[in-house]
C-alpha cells in the first residue's frame, strides 16, 4: 500500500460525498465516521462503495476490514489501498 493511493481514495470519497451533499462535506480526518456524523446510512454506504468501484475501476473487497472501521474515512481508504496493492 502506498500513502499516495490512500490519499487518492480519501479524496475520491470526499468528491463522491460532495456530489450528494451540495458540496457540504466536512474536513475528512482519518477518524471521521461517515455514518456516525450522519453523512451516510447503510444504503448510502453501499452507494459510496459502488461509486468508488466505478471510479477506481476495480472491485472493492472489504472482507478483512474490521466492521467498526467500515465507515471511518482513514481505515476505509487505507484498507482499499492495501487490498489493491496485494498481488
């Protein structure tokens, strides 16, 4: 996993959320919980992952991510970057 890829994914998350919230996205710190802040619900999370897959061009696999971290920006973006870097 590269730090750059994780930052790129985090930026994509912010971009996707901005289109859904009329640009009103708070600063997405690593520990920011999208669900806890009310930005997404469970269906919104599925849409977010689907949009990420479309923009990244590959399937996002969350099987190894701790469920408590699913909607936290930092752990989610790092996990996606880590999975992408696997052979």
